[in-house]
C-alpha cells in the first residue's frame, strides 16, 4: 500500500458487480476521468506512487472512508458537480484521521475558490491546471501556502500518454477495463476515449469554459493516432473512439491533417464521436463533409440548444437558428448520400436545452420545430441549469433565481433548477405533448429564421459578441453580452422586466475579456 490515495469521484456503486441475469446498462458516468489518469501517471513518473479508490466501487461515503483511513494523503479532482461529495469525503476522513492530509485541484477551484477555501478539511488547494505543479507540491507538502496557483504545460504533446492501468478498476468485470463501455445505440464497444484539445474558445453563457481553463497547444495528429494505435495493441481491439474535446471541429489546418492521416495511419479507422458547432460547419462545409465521409466521423455532436434566436442570444451561442438549420440539413444530406451508397449514415447527437430563462412558449415551439428537422437524431434533452462557471449561471444565482445549491449541484436533466419557469409546460413540451401545435407553424418559423441568416461576422470567430459588465443602482454589477453595448442591453431585455432593467445603469457598460469572468462574478 502506498501513502497517497486518489479518490475517484462520481456515482456511488456504479462499478460494482451486478447479478448475472441482470444485463448492465452503462452510461457516460461509467467513463474514466482523464484528469485523474494524467495526474496519477505524472506522479508515478516522478516516484510518487499512489493507489486509487473509486466511489463507483463503494456503496456510500461510510464505505469508502473506512478504506481510506490507512492512507496519509488523499488527492481529488473536484468539479462543480462533485464538490459536495469531495467535501463530505474529506470531512469524514479528517474527522477520523486528523493527521491525514487532503490535497485538491480541479475546475471548481477556479469557478468558486471561496467555496473550496471554506472547507476546512481541504489542506492544500491547487487552483487551475496542475500537471506542471504536482511533483513540486508533493515534494513539499508540509510547508507553503494553503492555496497555490497551478501551472500547465505549454502543449498537450508534453503530456505523457495516460497509463490507463492506473485508472480505477471496476469491480464489475463486464466493464472492458481499461477501455470504456459503449453507450446503447452509439458505436460498438469497447470505447477508447481520447483528447486532442483542452479548451473551447467560444463563450456560451452557460459554459464559458475558456474563462477558467487555460488554453494550451493542441496534441499533434501523429501523437493522437499513435496513442489510439498503442491502446488498440495493448488493450484492444478497440470498437470505437470518443474524442472528448469540448470542441473538436476547430483549427482547419489540424483537421485537414487529421482527415489525411487517420484513415490510413490508424490500425483501423474506428468510427468516432466528436463535437462541432453549427457555425464552424457553416464556415467550413467542404472540410466537414470530407471528414464525415472519409474519416468515419459517424456521430457528430452539436450543442444546437434551441431553435429560437432569442434563446440563442440569451445563451450567447454565437450561432443563429439559421446556422443550426444549415448544419442539420448538411448532416441529413450527407447521411442520405451515405445510405444510398450502402454505408452507415452519420447521426447527429445534439444537446437541446429547455426552460432557458426568458423563454416564451413560442421560443419553446421554435425548438420543437428545429428538432423535427433532424433525420437521424440522438438527442440529449436537459433543463437549463445555472451552474457556476458560466456567465448566465453566475448571474441567475446572483439574482436569487437558482434552485441549485452547493449541497449538491443537481445533475438530473429533468428536475427544476431555476425560478420563474413554467416547468409543467416545458416538461410537457420535452415529452412531445406540444409537437402538433408547434409544427402547424413550421413554415413561418423557417421563413422567419432564414431571413435572419448567420450571425456575422462569420469570417472572424470571436469578434461577433463581446462581454459587458454594468453597474447596478445598489452597488452590485450585472453581466451581459452582445455585438455592442446596445445589443447587450437588448439581450438582457429578453429575460428581464422593465422594472429590473431600471436597476441597471445602462450607460456604465464596460467591456471585459472572458478570463476576468470568475473575478467579475464575485461582484454580481
Ligand atoms: C470529458 C468530459 C466529460 C466526460 C467524462 C468525464 C469524466 N468521466 O471525467 C463526460 C461526457 C461523461 C462529461 C460529463 C459531464 N460533464 Co464534463 N467534461 C469533460 C471535459 C471535456 C474534459 C475533462 C478532462 O478530462 N479534462 C482534461 C483534464 C486533464 O483536466 P482536469 O480534469 O480539469 O484536470 C486538470 C486540472 O483540473 C488539475 N487537477 C485536477 N485534479 C487535480 C488534483 C490535484 C491534487 C491537483 C494538484 C490538480 C488537479 O490538473 C489537471 C491537469 O491540468 C471537460 C472540459 C475540459 N476541457 O476540461 C468537461 C467538464 C469537466 N464537464 C463539465 C460538466 C458540467 C459535465 C456534466 C455535469 C454535464 C451535464 N450537464 O451532464 C456531466 C457530469 C458527468 C458526471 N460524471 O457526473 C464541466 C465542469 C464545470 C465545472 N464547473 O466543474 C466541464 C468543465 C465542461 C464545461 N465547460 O462546462 N464530461
Ligand atoms: S457550450 Fe460548447 S461551444 Fe459553447 S463554450 Fe462550451 S464547449 Fe464551447
């Protein structure tokens, strides 16, 4: 046994053995954590040997904490959605073993450092990326400040390939460890999940990933393909691949190289799942078509979110409904051509968001209309959740309208998360109860959004929308986004009443860059 123990967070018990006659159903929650895998690989390379205990192999907190007691140091990757679990495990551990140490890092350290600091049981907190800091931190555990700024490497090519045997081994031997299980209806298993890029540069207001993750250079195409080939040799045969990048379809020169090499350099051009945006598809349609047709990209994931331009503005999606329709039609058309040629047609996996603040019934109907156009859908429907980290999430919480609490950021896609939403209507719409009513007006909707067109300037990503902060009468601040300050006010008008708008000094708009968002969030 080693003195360090990594605690893999997630859903209690889901890696445990099941009865033989019960065929297990796997979900994305069974997939492994690349952050933990990378950090453990680095620790082992630097001589800091560790064990790993996954909550997924234990019944509950009491169960896992009993097994953690022999260790001197616990390490955890804390994301916002598992903050409460990390706090619970750390507090119980320290209660029973006061001399033990708990070292934490992960996304939640950036989006809510105050909350992390409020947990007495966290002895050391590494803020942000930690791959270049972990050896230093462990070499000098007993001195130095409680909170340290983590450092990243310059490029993902500097990261070692994850030693996947260091991931937690599931008790359920039907899970294809160290590869991962296939999702029902997706590509065949076992799945190899990989990452080629770390951060999406866009600024959707429910995500704002680039505000709290440092962008580093993308992994080279050769290194990515080598990693897959090696996995196939060591642990395969691989059934299919999931490229976990938040935004895979960006940087055309990298994509061109990938589409040239993957079909011939990979041991087998495994079918894969990866993400794009409607506007990147609209900008590079030929490249997109080529990638789908010749690199086996057969599940394209796009966060279409909504068919309403107003909702897309509230979400700062920087895409219009017309962009979404463009992407849907192109994917339908490629799929039809593939089917005609006797090939398996490409499918569109899409996140659809319901119950977004400020949405009217008509906006919801627009989403139903848009979804009806997808010929081969794999839909992931969720109610909007005001998570910290995104500008809208911080803002909704500051306005007192979030129903999420740090006692457990509710991940159930179907439970209420925001005040002032007519969830009876929204849930009925999600279940298809309003389809007939919405689709009666399909033609008008299509004509209306096509007249609107793409969000310009499409040529230069990143300059369409700016982030603004306004002063409020009581001394607080409010954030919004738009092409100009007037536009940012118009975006606020979609979800706020005239009385609420009167609280804002509309002339005080100040532009700010996305990386200042966590700091500005404290003033909302
Ligand atoms: C792959 C992925 C998934 C996968 C797999 C997740 C898994 N099993 O771990 C799937 C698809 C299942 C998924 C689902 C979800 N995800 Co996700 N996911 C990602 C993604 C794209 C990559 C994560 C990753 O591996 N990154 C690479 C590693 C190396 O980074 P890392 O884990 O952060 O670790 C680094 C640092 O944080 C730090 N560090 C971490 N731990 C420690 C510990 C110590 C001691 C130290 C010193 C440092 C340190 O050092 C590491 C190296 O730099 C990220 C976005 C991103 N670009 O990171 C979103 C992300 C983590 N997901 C997110 C969310 C919200 C979700 C969902 C809740 C979405 C939903 N509504 O359902 C679900 C919840 C899943 C669950 N299991 O409960 C958010 C988290 C936001 C937050 N504030 O924490 C992110 C950031 C995306 C976003 N922009 O909103 N996700
Ligand atoms: S929602 Fe998707 S496109 Fe928007 S910032 Fe996040 S990862 Fe990027």
